């Protein structure tokens, strides 16, 4: 796998990935992976922490865990998806069902990845959802 970060993708500043997952080892692992691909990563332990720190700028992409205490990723999207102003959302889940995934898509989730997912699939999905590299058009 090419970890140089200079394959197809995003320009610095466009490649912000916001990770919301209550599992610290998962957040740390995702952050290390994405930083190896030159993404800027901001991580949050809960939906509320993300909401408290989100400035309303839809730059980047949100990687959102489905199952979290207090507010699940699905509850977050159903209540606050519109507050993201079009920011693409990838939902990740270790367990889910077709009805839940359908509700997530209805709430604005653009992709659902079931854990454990392949690293390449995550990077490919991010590159597809994030703006193209500046100057490549």
C-alpha cells in the first residue's frame, strides 16, 4: 500500500477528516492511518464534543461511528445532519442492520463502512468524497 499520500486525493486544507468515535484506540488508529496519507485529522470522543468544537465550515469529511453512548451517530445525523452544511459523512459500524443503514443514508450519510473495513476502502471513499486536488481540474 502506498503511504506517501501523493496519490489521487486532496490538497492541503481540503483533506480535513473529522473522526467521531468513543473508542480511543480506534480513533488513534484511524488518525495515524489518515495522517500517513497526508490528511489533516481532528478527532472527537463524542458527538457532543464535535458539536461543541465544529465551526460550521463544511470543509473536509466526517467519519462517524454508529454506536456511541449518549448520542449515536444515527441520532446525531437525524438531529444535526443539516448543521453540517453538506459536509460528506462516512458512517462506520461494527454491527448494524439494513434498516439502520437505510435510515443513516436517509439522514445524509454518503457511505457506510462495516468494521473491520479495509484501509484502502476508507482511503478510496475519502478521496471520492473530498474535493479534488486544487489545480487538477
